[in-house]
């Protein structure tokens, strides 16, 4: 997952693109849910891809088959950062959920 990809995805979202020509509140919820869900799924797939490539780079370093050590370390560091970012997003989402659930109606 690259930060530029996420920021460009989020920057491309606006109220009109999410809502379209939806008029009822129930439809608004389903449109927003689908968009956020797709964004989340794509991000998780990218995180998984970076983790798999990092494991391959680690294996290459361990076996001595890697040609460019700097690129291998770069892949490993990128995978670590993308995983940390995904964990922070999860933590923030859980925190927001807990705050909403703690609200009195």
C-alpha cells in the first residue's frame, strides 16, 4: 500500500461521487458502505502484496540469491510501514466505533 495511492483515492472521493443521485437516507448508507468497503478491501490486498514481496526479499537475503540488497531492504521496510499504517487505521476505526457505541441516545 502506498500512501500516495491512498491519498489520491481519498482525494478523489467527494460527496457527489459517493451519493450520486440518492435521495433516501437508507440508500445513502448503502452507497457509503460499499465505497468504504471497496477502498478497505483494496488497501488490504495491497498490504498483503507488499508483505508477500517482503517475505520473498527476506528469503532472497537469507539464501544469498538477492542481486540488489538495497532494493530488498527497501521492500522489507515498505512492507513494515504499510502494515503499521494498516494497524493504525484499524485502531482509529475501532476507537471511533467505541466512541459511537458509548454515546447515549
